[in-house]
């Protein structure tokens, strides 16, 4: 009975220690995940829910500052969700912030990045809406506050690529599109003036003809009308000149779309354009040297082939000489072949 009593105590102690260890482990996980931390509620808007499942963490510069849950598709074809931010990170939610979805290509795990723009901005109150990068409001905030990206290299590349594609359309509309619309309006005005000139010319010629036939006064009226016609012609020619200048600018913009891309990718030219240009110049300088080296190698290959043939010929001659010497009886006197040859020489008749 005493042994059974101690066995029960030992088993109970072992189970108790295991349960306490599991509880401590679970509590440490809950504390590290900040399950018991106070949270502030915001709203988030996205264009779609691709990659969003369960509680998606919200990251800022490598720190988990909250998570997103309860996704709903509304009548305006947008996805809205609850954005829960830990209380100590509440001040990070400002007017110049957007949310960017990023998916790890290896693990296929999606996370939400909080991106903030440059400079100071006002904070927002709990319950405010924070827009995603894929929404029109998010794209507007991206351009307005010059929002940058901070994250891993792959996600950074994808963000910059999306931002460049998103920036092409507004820039194109602001530059070439606006110029084109001005040219179309100017062209319409010019055609109207040309039509008016044709009408005035016809009217003036009729007045001149009728005035000359009837009285001198009609002729002077025709000349006065002709003066107005000349003035209108001058204005029309000025508008036509402006129109041609505008058309030249538009054609230049259409002919050189690469300049627009260069300005978006590297406005100053210091980070991308000039280093690439220097690299190309260095490669261009090395090309003649590489050509010389290849020519020299080719020549040396030919010379080595000739030398190899000469060496082979010398070795063949040397082998022939050795064979001749080997057959000489004076050299092979001590050998059976040499003795046989000597005896044969002695037996020869004189």
C-alpha cells in the first residue's frame, strides 16, 4: 500500500508539472501575440479580398501593430474589414497612411503593410477609414503624400512597379492629353474663323460688285468690310500658328514616350540613368581590347598548331634515327643480333 501511495503521488506530480508547463507555454504565446492588449478599432477598405483569410497581421517596419478581420463585400463592390490596432501603436494611424497587401511567394502567406507618407500629418480618430493601395482613394493618397515603401526586396520591387504603372496614366493625361485637348479646341476655333472668313469674303464681293454698279458709297462700304476681313484673317493666322506649335509639342510627346518613363523612374538621373550610362561607356571602351585579345589568342592558336606539327615531325625523324641506330651491328655488338650480323659478315666471300 505504501508503494502504491508513493506511485500515485509521483504520477500526480508528473501530470501537474506537465499541465503547468503547457499553461505557461500557452500564456506566453498569448502574451507575445498581445491577445490581452487593448485595441483601437478602425475600418479598412480594399478592392478585393484575394489572399485575405482569418486574422491577417498588420505590419509596420517589421513590427506587428495589429490585425484585420471580418471581411465583408458591400454593394459598392468593395471589401470592408475591421482594422484592430494595438493601443501603443494607435498614433501611427494618420491621414497620410494606406494599407498594402503583400504575399510571400515562398510561403504564400499574405500580410498587410501600413505605409506612411513623408512629412508630418494629422492623426485620425478610432473608427476612421484606412484605404488600401488598390482603391482609388489609396492611389490618390499615394501621389498626394509621396508614400514610400519599406519591406523586403521582392515586395518593394512589386510596390514600385505598381506605383510606376499607376503613375503613367495621370502623368500622360496631365501632359500630352491636356495639350491635345487644347489643340482640338484651337482647331475648332480656327475652322469656325475660316468659315466666317469665307462667308465675309462672299458678302464683301457681293457688296463691292453691287456698290460699283449703283454708287460710289457702296464701293467704300465694301472696302471697309474688306478691312474687317483682313483683321479677322490676321487673328485666324495667329490662332493657326499657335495650333501648329501645339501640334508639334503633342507629336514630340508621342514620339518620345521614353522620356516620360525616365522622368518617373529616375527624375534626377543620379540613381539609375548616369550609372548605367557610365557602365555602357566602360563596356564600349573594353570592346576594342577584347577584340585585340581574341585576335591575339587566335594567332597564338595558329602558331601553337604549327609548332605542334614541327615537334611531331622532329619526333618522327628521331624515331627513325633510333631505329637505324638500333639496327647498326657496331652498336649492337654484344647482342645476339649484333653477333649474328658480324658472323654473317665474316662468312662473306672475298
